[in-house]
C-alpha cells in the first residue's frame, strides 16, 4: 500500500474491527434511488420506499420475494412493518438495524452476507433516506441537531465555538494545511472536479450549476478556510440495494457485481474528534487495508472510488488514508482534474458526491459504484471499470467496501 497509514502522536489511536471473510458470497442484484432534490415536502420514509421500488424493478423482483430488510435504526426508516404496509405483503422478513448509509453503507453487505449464509434470508434490501432539506426550516434532523444534543459536546466543545460541522472540519483543514502545506486551491480542485462529475450526471442536484476554480476562489469564506463549495449539500432523497447469494445473482437481468471485501476502522476518541490522536487522519487507515486484504487487491487495482465527502478536506484525507497517495501528498494528488471521471487519474465520486450530487449520506455512492461496474453510468462512465471501492465515514468510524464485476 502506498503509504496512506497514519499513527498519530500516541501511536495507537484506533483499530480495525475483526470481520469474518465474506468475499464472493453475495452480489448486488438491484439498486435504486429516489429523486434527489432540495426541500420537496417528502418524508424520508417516502424517499426510501421510492428507492426500494426502483431497486425491485432493477432486480426483476416482486416485493414478496424480499425476505430480509436492513435499515439504520436511528431516525426514519423502512423496517418490515413499513415494507408490508406499503407493498401489501405479510410474509416473514429478517430485520437488521445495522444497515443504512454513512459507514453502514459499506458494512451492511457484510451483515447481509452472514444472514444469507445462515439461511435467514435469500434477498436482502438495504435502504436509507433523509428529508433534511424539507426539515431544515424547523431546525430538526441533520447532523447538527444530534451533535448539539450530545452532552460532552454541549459542555466541552460548543461553549468554545467548536460547532457545528463546518467549524469542526475547517479546523481540521487548517491543521492539514499547517502540517503538509495543503493549499486553498487544492481543496478547490476537489470541489471543482466533483461539480464537473455532477454536471454530467442525470439527477444530480447541481447538474446545471457549473463551477470553475476561479469562481470557487472568488466565493466568500464561511469558516476559514472553507467556502460554501467546500461543504456538502442539504437534500431530500434516498437509495437502496438488494443483495442475494452470488449463485443467484446470475439469474437476474443485470451484470453480476460481487461483494469482494469489507473493512471497518474505529477511532478510540469516538465522536470527540478534538481528542483524536491523529487529528488530520480518518479511521480509513485501519478500514481500507482490511477491506483490500479481504478482496485481495491494492489501491492500484481500483478503477473507481467513491467516498463520504461532507467537506473537501474529508475527501482529501480519505484518499490519503486509503493508500492512494502518501500521507500529506493529497493536495498534489487531487490537482489537475485528477479526480474527474474522464481525467485519466483516479475517478472519484463520479456522480458528484455529497458536495454536488445529493447529501443522502453515502447510500447513493454505492448505487453509483454498481452502475459504474455494470457500465450503466450514462454520460459519466469510467471506461472498463471492474473494481469499485466505497469509503464510508462517520468521524469516529470509517468503512471500506470493495465491489467487483464478475
């Protein structure tokens, strides 16, 4: 691996979870997304059900064939009861609250593979959605609310001005600049490349909003060194994937995409990023090596990368920490259009990511990978894409999912 590892001043600031090897057990047989938008009046449940309907159509399945369902237990979600109520079904369904978006968009396939191997289900759907743009006027939902309600943050971070998320990550970005010489222009290269990718992606919220580096640099700072283009969108929307045993995957209409590897890394500091030993790193330094090892690949084998990108600096750090360049060299690595889907470098967040596609917390990143590996990414297809990687992130945890076209 190309040197993306970081240990921090304490030498031991996190670890990789010990995950059972599930490589090659299951495939993704269906994907779907709801429409992604600004405030729409929809609920998160409505968005998730729309995505599930489209995933079923994509897989050529009927609702009664789904016998496993995964969701993130926090917030609105589609569990078995909601699934039955919407589709008019009543059969037994295995449930798991270890699904959803963020880091769980990468680890849900691991739990699904184990459930399928144990005979609990044959077809498992994982979905996630938010309606945070609609809820924004009521100041409900979104990561800001959850952080504001966390007692440690209320008492030890908020009073000192370290809140909300743009301030957290602006501080981290400034530290990365101090340690490694990263520049404002290099952060801008990420925002511009992802906007370019979104401009070529049907359904991206920012599809019709081009962005050049000069325009980025002329945008006023909102939390130095961030401009608004360094920060993710707030959106309504969701996505879904359907998993099946690999031997069944070939019976479905789309090319087979197998789950080849999964990794999970955790920071010992938990949600208190101010206390993390390696302040300019992410737990991808633990997750990516494990996920790549399970899949039997390295960074040079990856044809397309999607990673959770709430801010430009998180993209840069994850690219470093997953081993695509040396730690501290991310600024140079992302420059010169290197992340564009047609830039000849590392095709990254080829749909536009959270910054320019939609802020649906990583679920659409996995949908995008599947479409790229199938050759279905109309308008922004990466040539001959066979291996795709998703990097999930919550701050305290990071995850790596390796998908491979059979």
